[in-house]
C-alpha cells in the first residue's frame, strides 16, 4: 500500500499557508487542520506548554522524502514534529486520487 498519513503540529497561525503550499507543490494530496490542540512536552530540559494545531496530511511513500525536506524548510520550529503512519487499506477511488494528487508534474 502506497498511501500514508503524516502528522504534524504547528502554530495555528501558520497552518493554512503550510498546508496550502504542500498541496500546491503536490507533496500531499490533502491536509486536515485540527485547531486548538494543547501540547505539553519536554524541550531543552524544561517542561513546556504550547497552543498548536494538529495537521493530518494524506500523502504517499514516494512523496515522503520530498515532504520531509520541504516541511523542515517551511516550518517555524527548529525541530518540527513530522511522523509517518502506514495505511493498511482504504477506499480504492480515494487511494487512486491520493496517488494522482501527489505525482510530480512533468516540466515541458
């Protein structure tokens, strides 16, 4: 199965531009923004807390290397969260759309 879900947290103020750019660049077929996530985490030896949004990306294994590189360039954090999750099965027409939506466009 080629389909993958990738999850990421980010400040809510940047999520729309981040998702739109990754969709336009065909690195993800879709990104769902889940607002009002509160994260508690350890950073540089201290326990921190932040208001964030969760992004659920629909992508493919082929697009994954490009997505990892590009998200690191676009994301405002020094160490952005980006985790890849396998998809075991899905609705075939949706999976076909996902594959088509993440294929690089050939340059003329």
